[in-house]
C-alpha cells in the first residue's frame, strides 16, 4: 500500500487530500486516510491526470533536417510533397528509433496517452509495423493509439483506401483520412464515406484530418458529422484541425455548432502547427489558422489540443511539452478569462481522454489506475500562468520520473549589490 499525501487534486477541491494506492489502483481519496507502507508528501502541489497528446505524427519526428525535407513555402501541401520523398528512405530501424525518441521526449514532459497518425500510403507499411511493435512494448508505461492515416490521400494515392483497411486488419485503432487533399471535392466526400464505412465494418474509432486549409468552402466536417451522427458514432469520432471552420461565416458556424452538439463528435486543435502553416496566402489581416476553439468549448462540444509535429517537414520545432501547446492555444483562441484559466488544463487532460475514448481508465478517481502528474504549482491558475513544470509522473502508482524540487544556488535578490 502507498499513500500520496497533501495533494491538491485538479477539479475536485482546493483543500489537500490523500491518495491511497493499492497494487497500482486508487483505493481511496480523502483526508486522514490510514497509514501505508510507503508515504509520499506532495507538499500541497497540484495533482492532475496525465497529459494526453491527442494528435501526433510519430513516424515523421526528427525528419525536418533530412535531405529534401526543407519546406520552402511553409505550407501544408509542400510539407506533404517533401514527405513523399523523405519517407522513401525510411527503414524499420530508423522509424522505430525516431518514434521512441519522440515518445521519450513526450513522456519526460508528462504525457502518458498518445494518439499517433501513421502514414499508410506506403506499400511496405514500414512506419505502421514499427509503431505496432512499440505500442505493445510500451503499453504498461504509455498508452498509444494508432490512426491508419493515408497522408497522400485515400484516392489521390492509388490504393490508399486499401492500405488503410489493411492497416486496420493489422491492428490500427482508428480510421484516418485527408479529404481536403483529394483532387476534387467529390473525391474528398467519397473518402469521408469510405472512412465511416471502414469504421463501422471493423469497429474502429475515427480521426480525420479535416479541412486543414484556409479555403472557406472546404466543408468536409459537415459531411463527416452527418454520417457519424446517422451511425450513432459521433463520440467515437474526432475531426482534427478544421481550420477552415475558423474562417467560415457566422451563419454557417451557428448551424454547425448545433449539429456538432447533437452528434457528440470531438474536435482536436493543433495550435502551434496551424498558426505556423495557415494564413500563408494572406497578406494582412492574416488569419490565426485555428478552428473555433472558444465557440466549441463554450457550446459544450468536446475540444482538445495536441502537439502534431516535432521537427518534421511541416513544422521545425515542437518538443512534446503540452503546457507550451496549451499556452499558445489559449492565447490564439482568446480563452483567458479567469474562469477559463482555472479550467483550461482540461484541454490537455480530460478533453483529450474523452477524444481517445479512454475515460474508463483515466482520471483521479477511486478504482481507476493510479496515473497522475505532480505539477510545480498549488492551483490551476498558477500552473497555467507560470507554465508549471512536471515534477513527477506516476503510472500505476510508480514513478515514471521524478525531478528534484526547483531551487537556486544563489537566491535572486534585486537589492543585492553586484559591485
């Protein structure tokens, strides 16, 4: 038995509590709990569920400096063209080692749940094979969902839809597609129909790269929402990016927000990458590139944030630090009232878990796995304002890592004489 004492648990109450853990599971939460064989004093620190990166491309990570990877226009479409060439040199060992490096970087910053899109427009399915192996090897320490993602299109890439289905048979968790990259609107719509068909046929989740463009007439999200609502699988579906929805007129947005509420579909916004990629054809005013995060959130529609890229042909930066993603996202979406600041950690925790459909194993509750983070803050507002570091990541009651308490060798003193 193990007891973590003096914890301030996010979304539960402001006063400190104890968390009693038995065999990796939360047995009890409360005050003055019984003594345990091991007792750990969290000293009033904020305790939150693990970070959830709901959208990441682990087969692309650290390829941004590869020969031929330079994206001179900074656009989504050139990034895809560059990747077409870069992936031809990818080996199983290379894909595996880069993905592991990306996972280590994310886990070191508090992420324990990752949904990764793996390009299956590859006759050898190299990245997929590597990720299936990694998912199994790391399942005790990090939960990984794999999206069978046709980066070059289900139909723009010959046989792409067949590769997606093969990936599902091999063990991918989600059906992916990219309708705005298909060569015509009608073909993009065909890919959405095929996505839903495959999800129903194989009982899989859905995560579509949807309308990642500034083109206001890119409205594949409307068709996706209608089809999954008709099938009753909205909560098992995610629309990633939906940048064009941020450029759409208010009459269309008003109608769609009501339909999104009915379907229960999830949304994933990628603040840093889309702020970098979108608006490239704008002079000024220049669009932010994000979907309507604030309106979705205020309407009770589930929306979360993700990293998307770590140094690849689309985005040169990224390091798996979701607190940085959150910081950028709430600025760009203008969701920074005091009330929003007190609950915006949901965008990288609970909302992401709901998107991944892992609520049964997620959250700081009795009977659930003892998975949580200890932040260098004592309340949500300060955690966000200070962009608090993760001091410890606990998985099944054991440390994935633990950092020493922060401090100074020489304390700051603005009155100290330096001469």
